[in-house]
C-alpha cells in the first residue's frame, strides 16, 4: 500500500501530465489555425512580376484596375479588362474611338492628370491594382496601399506589347490569359505572313519609307530606337531616318528632300494628306509624285504608336508597300475580326472606313 506522501506525489504527476497534454493540444490547435490562416491568405493572394522585374502581391481575383496612361487603356481592353477599369487619366477624353467602343470609360474616375495624381480621388474606387510608368507618383500611390504594376517598353518593340498583354492577362484571370494568347497568335501569324514576302526582297530593293508628322509648318519623324523603326522594318521598308535620328525629332524640309522617300506614312488626317500633296515644297518627293502618301489609321489609339493596334498597323503598312505580293491580305476583314475578338465590338462598314482614314466616330 502507498503511503500518503506517495499518493500525493502520484496525483501531482498526473496533474503535470494533464497540464502538459493540454499545452500540447493548445499548441497543435494554434499551429493548425495559423497554417489555416496562411493557407487562406495564400489562396486570396498571388504574386506577379511586372515589366521592371518587381515582385508585386495582388488579390487572387482582381476586380478593379486603373492606369495613369491613356495609351495603355487599349492594352487593358484587348486583354478583356475594359469593364474592370475604374480609374484613368482625364486625357482619355482625347481618344473618341475608345469612348465610343468602351462607353464605360466616360464615367470612370480620373485621378490622373498632367498636374499629377489625386490620391483622394484614386482611393475612392479602391482599385486592386494600378498600371504605371516611370515618372508617375509611384511611391505616393504605394503609400496609399494600392499595388503598383510597372509597364516598361524597354525594347520599343511589338514584342513589348505582346508581353504587356500577356502580363495583364495573367493578372486579370483565366479567360483574360486565354485572350492574351489569342493576341500573341494574331501578331505572330501576321508577322510570319509578312516575312514570307519581305524576306525575299534585298535591302537595295526595299522601298525607302518616311514616317512623318506635320503640325503647321513643323515636320517630325522617327528614327532608330523607337517602335516606328521596327514597324517599317517588319513591313519590309527601309527607314530613311534610321541613321540620322534616334527616337523622334523635328526635321527640316531640306532633310526630307534629301531623304526623298518612296512612301510616306503620315500621322494626321485626310486633310493633312491633301495639303501635303498640294504643297509645292513636297512636289519633288518620289512619294508625292507617285501618290504614295498614306494616312496612318486611328482607332482606340493611333495605330503606329506602340499599342495593341500595332498588330493591325504592321499588315496594313506591309499591304501598302507590297500590294501585289500581299493581295490575299484582307485588311478590312482583319480589322473587323480584331475589333470583334479583342474589343467585343462589331464595326460597321462606315466605322471601318473612318478608322482607316483616321477620322473620329460620328
């Protein structure tokens, strides 16, 4: 038989064992709860890498987006994100086709302007993510608790646009990812089609091309290290300004006459084209003599600028440079198909004509 002291000792051990079991159970439950919370948080978030290489944590389901850059609106839209745009720049009002095709853009918040960013206006809509460029109020927006995805077209290439659309698709969801893949396929097929013709033409035989902007008496063009140079090359031309200019720059009439381009692609409208053709200063140019002055189409964005419609500009330009070799390239059909597939908009014949002529919607 146990003595009283031994019985008390056994009771104490049992109590200690019970306390230890309770502590272990509590720790196990707490651990499971923490793991559950972490798993739940992980399921509600995702991490992407933006175009500057930054790792950005975003909600797993992105519902509301914004951008400071009106020119990036077309990229968001082509990936299927038009209905998710809640914040943009007031400069979007300068893009009438964007407002026509995506009427919701007329009623979104405009926290971004040339004067800077209104954080108070931006947080009203609480976007899940905003797409910004270098020079924007990046730190201020991050401090407001809004995730920032940087857009950077480092290579001035159509490949940058494909990458941007792909990135947007991966951020917005599965259907948008599939839409981005369709866009990449559209670009690839057209570039391959053009290359099948232009690769057989020597540089000496390729037409000399000038991308030109006329503002009053000022002439501007684009040389190397910019998307317009790549566009001309892909379309099978030789950029007359490539060796003389980097980026975009105002040029003299004397320089244009010296270049004497075979084809001019004019950023402007039909009136600008008529004025150029009737201006005696241009009368000596081969492009003017042969009537090869083409107005760059303008839809949601100017087609020759780096945007989603660059995918249409490449075959359009190539068709104008090589009309006989690319007879089966139906630009009108492609444009209608593009707007239906990527903008969910059925272009009428009149709307198609107006876009191809760089005219605003009626």
